[in-house]
């Protein structure tokens, strides 16, 4: 067996293959249909096959090209981002979409060592406007925009 010269690409490829296999297994219970009349299992099966092929190519390529090692895993940024998403879900109905989106962006941005509060607030405000436009106005989801609205 060849040695892995690019572990980052190899493990990314292995992850793609694993997700592709999981997609095929989970989507196997749905009917496939045809290209002209696609069933509910058509897209997951095609996506799973593409992920397996792409992951295989990436993993094989990792044996032929040099690359960086897999960096050390950092728990703090992962937990901060996941915590900010959980916080968003917990407060969106009481605080509103606009304010909870800003809180989400600022909190998740704090996980980076390049965190700049002013930039996070500006991006948060822009994404809050986009979220209100898409989800509340466009899709007409029954979510309050601001605190106190029901």
C-alpha cells in the first residue's frame, strides 16, 4: 500500500466517502424513479455516488501529492460556534429574528482569533436584514422580527 503523503486530503476524502455511503444507505428505502420522473431517492443516490467518487479521487490523489499534515483539533472554537447556534435556537422566538441573528454572528465570530467586534456587528446586521427578508417576509415564517412581537 502506498504511503499517505497528504494526510489532510486523505482524511477529507475518507470523510466524503463515509458521508456518501451513509447517504446511499439512508436513501435506499426511497424509490429511485427515472431521470424524466425522479423519485424521492433519486437525488440522494446521485449525491451519494458523487461524494464517493470525489472522496475516492481525493484520497487516491493524497498518495501522490505532498501536503500539509492534519492540524491539531481546537475544541474552543467548535464549542463556541455550536453554542452560538444553540443559543440562537433558544432565543429566536422571544428576542426575534433580527436581534438573535446579530447575537449569533457576533458570538460565533468570537471563536476566531481574528475577531473584530465592529466587523461582526456590521456583518450581523446585514445578515439579520437578509434573514428577515428571506424567512419572515419571503417565506412568511411565523417568527417575530423584534422582541415583543407575536
